[in-house]
């Protein structure tokens, strides 16, 4: 029986996971009051916690992959395991692409993309080789750095007189309904719905009871931090500038100027965000490794570098440019992957588990 990750490490790992790429892009700027989107999305997102914990409660000490086999049978269950492994690998590839776009725009403008991608995926593979316990310890280290930098950003923007309260007006100029629509179409599934990947590791994280408590607190903290950072972006950039900004938080950091001494904090913040994205990619990669190893009956470590290189190749080939990458994430991925695999398949799996459990089936 593998040792369990303690509560604090589980919480910090989930929090860094939820914040990482969500901090880069923030809530979709499809409505003027984008900072409200995350708050509204929090409440229906909690229903996902109920769904996932109900799946885990149906059979103790089982993660996502064994539950799929138990509900759907060996053959169909393995097909779903392969689907989820591919899904996790694809999301890891999208996160790698997010990170490469960020680095290319802020730090290493002329470095070839294949070289950056190769270096990044090898670091991810090395991180994933340590397993979920090593990833959790890494999260505990970088969480405080991320929170410190976000707090420092807010304070420096205040001293730079860059925060203008009038920037958030007009408030709810198009009413509340567009904000609610955006929350249901986008923010529930990213980042909250991606927490489904932690079902893979539940035997090491403590099962349904611990997940219910820890994930709820992680959702609450994420909601507060993301809403605060979105509000800071609106108050510094304005509604229209934020709408057309790709990396709004970094654009806000560029406004810091204290006596012409403390300036251009965007590069440092980009480095901090990079650590969070590294952890998120490592979690998705390790989940894919566990799924593939369950199908082909080998150790997860045997697939670390090969799957990491595959994710790196996906990140380059999946879209042709940054605009296409963002459009694909906001439109097609949500309806073709997120909603089916984060909601529909788990819901059907739960129904099948309850039916078989009542009949006393052991398959």
C-alpha cells in the first residue's frame, strides 16, 4: 500500500495546479465584467467535486482508471483509459504551448521553438519521474513564491498609481446574464474541471473524504486569487485593453514604475508562472504515464520521456499560431473534450457503478 500525501501538500499541489495557466490568461475577456466570471463559475464547479467524490465513494481505494474498468468492463474500460491518457497528454501539450508562447514573448524572443520545447519537456519528464509525492513537495515549495509575487505585484501597482478604480466602470453594462453564460461555457471547465486528473492519484491522496474537503478549499482559494488578479488587470489596463491583451497580468506588471528604479517586473513574474505551469504539465504527464502503464503492463517510469516528447510534438503541431491556439482552447476543446470527459463520462460511470454495486457485482 503506497504512502499517502499529507493534507497540506495535497492542498498546495491542487492550488498551484489550478492557478498556473489560469493566472496567465485569466477569465475569458468575452464580457466587460470578466472578474465576476470566476466567482459565478465557482458554485456550479463545486458540483463537479460532488460528482467525483461520489465516484470514489462507490469503491474505496480505487482511482479513475480502475473505476472505469469496474464500471464499463475490461475491454471498454481500457478504451476509456486510453482516451483519458490521450486527453491528459493533449492538455499537457496545450500547457506546454502556453508556456512557450509566454517565454517567446517575454524572455527568449529569438530562441528556436523546437529547442525551447525540447528543454521544457525534458524538465517535465524528470519532474514526473519522481511520482506524485515528489510533485506535491515541489508544489509546496513554489506556492509561497507565487503568492508572494502576486501580493508584491498588487502592492507595487498601488505605489505606482497604476490602479484606477474608475477603470472597472461601467459595472454590469450588459447585465448579469452574459457573465453567467461565460462562466458556464468556459470557466467551469478551465481551470476547475481539470481537477479530474487528481482522481488518478486518489489511492495516494486519501480517497473521497479527503478529496471533498481539500478540493473545496482549493477551489475557494483559487476563486479568490483569480478574481482578485482579474480585478487588478481591469483596474490597471481598463476593460478594453484587457479584452485585447493575450497576457493581461504581464501587461499590468509592465506598468510598475517606482521612481524609475523598480520597473519591468513582467520578466520575473513570467519566471514564477513558468514553475507553476511546469508542475501542472508534470501532473498531466504522470497521469498519462499511469494510464498507458496500466494498459501495457509496464512501469509508469518507462513511458516518461517518450510521452513527454510526444506532448512536446503535439504542442508544436496542434495549432499554427497563437491566435489559433487560443481560439481552439476557448471554443472547440471545451465542447469536444472538456464537457464529455469532465462531466458526461464521469456521470455515466457513476450511474453504472451504482447499478453494479446494488447488484453486488465485483467486476
